[in-house]
């Protein structure tokens, strides 16, 4: 086991050294280096499988330590494989972007090119939708203004009614308890009216914000 362990550890160190050459290798040769690294990593995994079997056959007093050493090698090679996969992914992405850029730069556009035509129908439809939205917002604002005016008129009416009720109550000599009940009801009506006005304003603000 010791011989295979040191051989595998040496292979891992060699792969680590080669990984540093990936960024410095030219585009024509980088895939050859990637293939070599992948082959070396696969060979290391094969050695690790053999080492795991040998570690399980070690004497009980050495078995745990042997397994820990094999696990450390496995962790190192898994890290190297992940680094290689990340490099390949970055290279594939970079090459795809370069191809797309070259295709775009080499493309010849004409005045009748369908891709450069102005979507007139879509523009007209968009303008129509915007016009309808603005008209709907104007109608909503008008309705909200009418509601607020109606609430103000109701408030004036309630104030007048309240005053008349107080006058009538004084004339009839109603008790103080009845007077307080009447004033309390008038106060509640006032709060209800104010709450309705605030709710209307909030709804109008939300609708205008959404349409804009």
C-alpha cells in the first residue's frame, strides 16, 4: 500500500503543476493539455479505488490512519477535477462569445433586411394602448374628484343636520345623556366620512402609480 500511496501522491502533485500551465497555453494546444490532465485524473481515481481496498485490509491499529490518508488524496484529486471543469466551462463560454461577436461583425445588413425593419404595427398598437391607459386614468381622476366633492357635500349636510338636531333637542329639553349620544353618533359619522375620503385617495394613488 505504501508504494501505491506515494505513487498516487506524486501523480497528484504532477497534475497540480500542469494545472498552472492551463492559463499560459495557447488556444490551439489547450485542449491537448486538458485531455492529458483528464487522463491523469482518471488514473488517480483508479489508484484511489485500489488504495481504499488495501486500507480496509490494514491491521485494526493502522486501518483508521490509512483510510484518513486515502481520503486526503481523494479530496485533493476531487479539487483538481473541479478546477479543470471550471476552466473548461470558462473557455467554452469565452469561445462562444467570441464566435457570436465575429458573426455579428461579419454580417452584412441591407436596407430591406427583415431584422432591421421597424415594427410599425407594434408601435401603433403600443401608442394606442398608452392612449387608452391615459384616458382611463383621466376618467378615474374625474370619478375620484366627483366622489371627494360628494363627500364634502355630505359633510356639510351632516354638520347642518347636527346643528338642527341640537337646536331641536334644546327646544324639547332633552336630557344631557341623549345629547351626548347624538354628539357621539355625529363624531362617528365624521370619522367614517374621513376614512372614506382617505381610502378613496389611497385607491386613486395606487391606480395612478400602476398605470404610470
